[in-house]
C-alpha cells in the first residue's frame, strides 16, 4: 500500500494484477468495501476466490459488512463449520455465543461457576476500572495461569469513559506507574 496524499493506492490493481489462479481471503469479516473493491480489481478474470471467516464476528472497522452481505445474497456457495475446536463444547463461551446468534440474551447470572465465562456488573466507573485492572493483573492470571501481558482488554468504543483510550490510560497507570 502506497499513499498518494490522503488517497490509498495499492501496488496491485487492474493495471498490475495478481498472478495466481486461486486466492484465499481469511478473516473476511474484517474486510471493508474499499479493501474488497481494490482486491477484486487486482484479481484476474477466471480466478477463484475462497472467502473464509465468521460473519458473526465483529464487522470491519471501515465501511460495509461485505462478508455478511455476500452470504445473505444467496448467490455464492457457502459452508458452515459446526465443530468447535478452540473450546470444549460445554464451554459457556460457546453456549452463550450460540444463544446470542439465535437472538437470545444469555442468562448472565447462571455463569458464576463457569471456568471460561463470567459477567460482572458494575455501576461505578472507578470501581469498574479498578476491577478491570485487578482481573487483568491478578484474578485471570491466578485462575488460568495466564501472563497478564498475554491478555487483551476489549472495548466496543474508542472514546468515552470506558473507551479504548481511557482504558489504555488507566491500565497503563496501574501496570506501569510513572513512579
């Protein structure tokens, strides 16, 4: 990717196409309309494109929900893998994810004894920030033997009281204080 001012220009395009017969695009749910359009321009006519991903994951950061829209069009052949290999089938993550996919809110109060999923409700921002730091540095590592630096904290927004920027600032102060 090369930048010409504020416009993104790809080295491969309709004038300088890719040269394979089959392309596999993994994590397709993360591909936005601009990236997909640029990719298709670079793919020679007659090539095969295999898209792999999970349309139930978060969509791309950029505009569009290409993968879901392509599947919903019913124009393309698709396969759904049903066997889960990363967690056991009785994992509360899996059970709750299946419920969410069916439009059902999981009974969050029934996850108290779960080994891999739990829900903590906090109404005070300071207490919540303290508890996130405690989970990251103490409770999760103690329960699962994880290194705190291998744990990711996710937030659905960038800005705001509990956005990525505020969480990063708070966790940095907790984990790596200035003193």
